[in-house]
C-alpha cells in the first residue's frame, strides 16, 4: 500500500512539472507511475490477505489459527 501511495504522489508531482514545462517525457513518466500504481491495486485486490480471508471479505472475523491467544 505504501508503494501505491508513493507512486501516486510522484505521478502527481510529475504531472505538475509537466504542466509547467510541457515536456512529453515527463508526461510519459506520469503515465508509467500511474500504470504501476494501477497494477499494484490489482495485486492488492487479488490477494487473499487484502480481502481478509477467502470466504469472509474485509470485515470477516479472524480464523482460529490467526486469532490472538485467549488469556
């Protein structure tokens, strides 16, 4: 998730630079960062860890194996 945020932040910074300079190479870097960020979102959404569990989604209760031990 941190990598995603860093990519979007850099893409936004580069886009502001592109608006100032009009440099097409800078716009290509913006597009590349956004494409990488989009791919990361796809990976996060496909990951069972990102969904919470295979059957329950993000708001599901932890399985007994991953629940903290009772005191």
